[in-house]
């Protein structure tokens, strides 16, 4: 009889442990869902703000915070700052913000970094991944624009990506 009681007690404790564990997991699920929605919402804000500047001229060394011209990193810095995310000024510094994201797992709102002609292997260009294989960035004639990541120019110069949202 005592053995049956011990066995029953162990069974009840195990069942309670499983129930508590499942409840804790279920309680955290809404928080994970909220975080994903929040990240998506913030990415949409970044993209919407950035698109307001389509066609704005590119000028290397543009002053941080000004909007009459942008260079690649002043553009990303400005757009993200508008939603409360502070980024360093240069693309090389921005490439250390947030955390690494593999190219295969890019999400809208991720920062994407490239080398440019004459400096292979050196990060010197930043862009915002906006989904569906597209980048929002500024570079050269045409200023702020949307470009395909798969274009030969950008695909071959891809270096890394970071998630800051």
C-alpha cells in the first residue's frame, strides 16, 4: 500500500510539473507573438519613412540628420532614428549594431552591408532590406532608390546583414 502511495505521489508531482511547464510556455507565447508583431510594425515604419525620400540626392559625406542629401549610412541612421533606434554614423560601424542575420533569413527592416568597387571585402555601403529581394538605399546618381538585391552589382558585393529591430 505504501509503495502505491509513493508511486501515486510521484505521478501527481510529475503531472503538476508538466502542467506548470506547459502553462509557462503558453504564457510566454503571446509575448513572442507580440515581439514579432512589434518588429514587423517597426520595420514597416522604417520602410515607410525611407520611401518618403525616394529620389533624394546622394552626396558622399552628407551631414548626419540633414535630409536635403544623404549618403548610405546617413540615410539608414536618419530613418532608424525616426523610430527611436540609434545607429552609429558610418556603414562600417553600423555593421556591428544589433546581431548577425544570415542572408537566407533576411526580414524587412534588416540592415544589409556591401563592399563597393575599388574596396573589395571592406564594408562601405549600407542598405535597408525591404522584403521580396529589394533594398532601399542611396548610392550615386538617382539618390534614394529601391534596388533588387539579386542584381549583379549588389549580389556580388554582399558582405553581411544585421537585425536591429
